[in-house]
C-alpha cells in the first residue's frame, strides 16, 4: 500500500509499505481522509515520536475492511472515526483515570503507524461508528475536536466568561465554536494571519484583531487560551488574564519554548495556569457533537489533497496557509 513515511528528521516521502495485518482485537481501516496537525510537524522535527521511520497521521476516519479474530463489535463496511490514543491501563495515571498522562503513552500516527496511508490498523475499542449522515472524509475533524472538548473539560468555564483566544487556525476556531456553546459572554480572537482572522469573524467571534491591544479590555479576560504554541503569543496571553482568571496552554510548543510568569501576580490575583493534553474521555462526545453539526466542515477544511502530495501538504501547513488540510488516500 501507499503511505507517507517520516524517515528521519526533516525527511518525509510517499512510498510503498506492507499492508497492515490486524491483531485479534484490531480492525483494518480503509482510510478515507487523514488530517494534518502541528504534532506531525513536531514529529518531522524529530520530536514526540520515540523512533523513526513512522507513518504519521492521528486524525483519520474510514471504512472497516478487515477484522481481527476476536472482533464482534464492528462489521466489514462500517464507517468509523478512530481515537488514536493508546494507553497501558496499568500505570498510576491510568489507574486514577488520567490516561492521557499515561507513563507508557502511545498513539496511532505518533508512536505506531498511522492514517497517512491507504490502510491503517486500530484497536476496535478506539473506533467510533459514524451515523449515516456524516461524511466519512469530514470525520477526520473529530480527533482535533476531541482535543478541544478536553480543553473545555479542563477549563470548567463559568457562564458569562469573557474569552480571549490566541490563534485562529483549526484548533483556535474549534475553541471559538465551543466557547460560543458553553455560555461565554464574549469570545475575542487574536492572530497575525488576516485570512485566518477573517474565518474567525465568519464564525461569529465577538472581535478579531492582530493584537490584543486593539480589543479594548484593560481589565483582562476571564479565560485566555493559547492555541498557537508560539512563545510571543503565550507571553502576551499570560499578561492578559483578569483577576481570578484562567490561562489555558492548549497549543503545542517546541520543547525549548519558555515563558516568564510573575509569581506574585498569580498569588495576588488568584490566577490559574493550566494545560490540556490531547484526548481524555472526550472522543465519543466529540463524535456526538460533530454529528449535530457543531462544526461546518466546508469552513474548517480548506484543502483536500491526494496522499501523494503529503510532503507538499506538510510544507503548506507549516507555512500557515489555509486551515485544516486533509489528505485523501
């Protein structure tokens, strides 16, 4: 089968690899679409994945075409979206329900072969059957949405909060859509990319600006979300949190990224700084709200490219062009 392979830091090719074989409790998925994510760029840089080469792609959906010997929950022809998270279920964090912090955490498309290929293997427990009205290609959006749902689980937002989001790429826009539906009084968006800001305005943000200085809230925001991973955005956002407010580090930074905090201000203003790591008991909920139309795939997916153009798609994504880019095997 054809697959994209990150062979070494900075080197990705599309080549032929062996067809996958399912284990007893696994299925083979004929991949309909696979989304690109910032995590893929980190893997390309030599971060996250413990070993290379790797077939990337942790945001994917498709049709079941092969069943392991012990699979009874799904049938050939079922259309599924795949939660890429793989946990040991034995370490302390798994035992206390914090599986996303698993000491042996792995993920399809990060540590084992993923969905940037014609076919992918997944545990049956990680597959969510799609309702008939959901386009299987659009369902590649469910995984990033499940990360955003996890982010809002962490925030436990209060009704009437004023929210500021840094970044209007896919994840920032998803956080915008969820903020609108969790009782925010206002949702402002900051980005240095005017085209992406225009999409945030199209989706109904309260204000969109190139800088938070343009937004006119000198007392700060109750909730500040960084969806960029960019050091300058993070530093600016930390300084915009209102008294008793919360800063959520949602974007994925390079390992070397740092920011400066004021311990006295955190103490004196009772500011909470927290993070949200990937998916935790949120994938099925994301699939359900996705089926209700919480996202418009025609807005969120800006490019649908053939798998053969995976290296070019990564370059385009790294350049900040478009919104969600998916490849179609």
